[in-house]
């Protein structure tokens, strides 16, 4: 696995800390974990391409984690170069409703264009009517609960995590004996410990300092405690709010976790 942190921050502008997004090359597939605003541009800057993406995995539907799903689907309507390979988008319950409502709000511009009478019809029909024909590329929208999905040479396990009252899930990707776990946004919960158990790389959100704990999010000490409980080999932290400027994150994490520790920044690459 090769992992690039595309966004290590939040929706609040901060140099080097953009909204959430992780690019992972797992086996022969190109994946995104979350797609906050600007992910498409940072994917390009990291040497990836939206044309090569096989799957997008969303943790929840707050804008700083999912907004560029719409951007990418709109970009895929551009007929040159033509995308033909399938794209699958996964997320918790509500993903299909989100896609349907966004596509309606944007008047059909998020669905794949179709071939009709041998010609590519690039413009959707006004009024939300479905255009008949063969889609330029197959698009699948799949909702996940707590389950394990077997894909192309790897497995993806999901668990519901504790993030306000939202429908939120974390992910565990396993390929060739290597494990990548990603929390998305969460408070302390047993689910993220299960997902991160023995992981080669555990990526946790770390939103606020210990002294300013916010419900639904983790602090550095909580991240250290979770990492120690999982026995992960490498802990990477992301989703930093600007309040962390000048704060010693490492010292708080080290109260509990003594393993390899990385503080994420935009476009940071990690090999698993």
C-alpha cells in the first residue's frame, strides 16, 4: 500500500492543512478515503488522477469530508479524455439519498453522460428526466453498515463510529498481510479500536487539544490511548484545527503511545 494524505486539516483555511482526503494505492486499485473541498486538485498535485480512481470511500457527510465527490463526478462528464472504467462510491446509510438530491440540485450534471445513437450526449435533459442510452462509465453508489466487503485483492471492513448524531463509519483495509485503518471523524469508541487492531498504519482524526475537548472528536491524549489499545505499528494524525498552532501534540500522544508517530500535513506520503 502507498498512502498520501491529501488533506490534514478542516474546513477552516490553514496553510498546509486542507479538508479531509486520503489517496491510497492498494494492490492494483486507486482509492480515495473521504473527499473534502479541494481534494481533486490535491490529488492532481500528488501525481494521481481522478480518471484512474476505482473507488471512493466516504466516512460521513459533513462538507469537509465529502464535498469534492460532486466536483469529481462533474469533472467526469468532460468527454476528453473519456473515462470508461467503472467507479464505485461507498459510504454510510444516506449516501444514495445524498447523491440523488445533489444530482437533482445540479440538474443531472453528476450522472455519467450517455451514448445515444453512437454519439456521446454530454448535456443532461432539463427537468431531471433520465436520458436513455449507454452510460459513458458504470457508476455504483453503495451504502455500508457494519460489514466486510471483498474487493479486487483486498478486503474493506466497516464499523459505525461515534460522531455526533451523524451516520458515520470508519474503515479497515487489508491487502497482502498489510492493514490500513482510518477513523474519519469520531469520538473515543470501541469501534475504532476494533478497526485499528494490529494495523500497520492507523490514521486518526485529532481535532482539538486535550484542554478543549469537543464531543464527537479526538484529542491527542485520546489518540495515544486508542493507538496503544490497538497495538498499531504506526500512528498518523490528521484533521487538525488551527487552534493547535504552537501546541505540543507529540508530548500528549506519548503519554500512552510509544510507537512510530507521524503528524500529517497536506501531500505527506506514507508507505505501508
